[in-house]
C-alpha cells in the first residue's frame, strides 16, 4: 500500500497511455530503482469513478543477498483491491478506506535478528517516500487491511517455522508514522493470534508449525512486548 501511495501524485498519462498504465509503469520503475525489489502484475486498473484500484497476479520480491529467490518472494496475490480516492485528497494527507488481498501467499523470511525481507522493503520505502516540500512529509493511512484465503510462511535463517492457510488475516490500520518494527509486528501479532485460535479449536490440518523454533523466535524478536499483541 505504501508503494502505491508513493506514486499517487504521478503526472497524468501521456497520450498513448491510460492513467492505469502510467501509474503501473511508474510503480514498477520506482520499486526496481529505489527499493531494490521487483514488482510484477498481470492487470492493473485504476478507476477514478469508483475510487478503487484492482490488480491481478501481483508479485513483490525483494533482493536480499542473504536469502534465496524463494524466500525473497515476499508476496504473491491473485487479486488486490484498494478503495479510497487518494487521487483527489490533499497531497500531503492521503487516506485509503481498505485494502483487500485475495488468494495470496505471504512469506516473511528472517536472515538475522530484527532483519527480514519485510523489514528490508519497509525500510527502503520509509526512507524514500516522496515529500511535497523538503520540510514536509506526506501523511497517509490505510484504515482496514485484510488478507483472504492466504498462506503465510515464516522462516528464520532458512528454517521453516510456520506454514498456515488462513481464511482471513486482518491487520491493524497502517500509517506513515509507524516504525518499521511496528509495521512488521502488525503482521506477526495477528498471525500469532490466529495460530493460537486455530490450535485451540483443534484446526491444525492447514498448518505446519515448529513450536519450539517459533517460541524461541517470538521471544527473541518481540520479547516483553509479546504480551501486548
């Protein structure tokens, strides 16, 4: 979502391009050149009348040298839908109503303490978000983030800790004031909660968990703050 915010103020499409094509092109270039990552898609449609963006076969892959290609594939989704007309809002205060990610696979791969493919991308984005003036940051927020029919994989230094299929994973609102760790913990916290709920229900057919490794991981990464998640 933050990547899309970063091109929300892009210029109008040139005559031979639609606005959707221009935004998709700029987004792909920015991810490649500024964030050292790869953005791919099959279709990309920005509808200014309905204030939504629809994209299919979306992929986001980082380029962390410590991770192999499979673990650098941070996200793949069959369909992503964003609602909220950020194109007509104040350019220094942007807000999306919702982000829905469907039929997805999310892979969070740690290669050292406090360092993962997700950390790496978030830090790149936060360090290079555009500003309207040198002294003024763009403030943005996504009110609701949901992943539907998602497989979440968690790796620690190449070792698989969790692979679980969830009908729904709801994340807390995202905003530009959050730190990188707050962004990452905003995913890990709801994931841990879902794992506990499914285990208590006895619904373990769609999950594989290294419980000892996962326990060590969460105490190492979240420490005393784990109780607040």
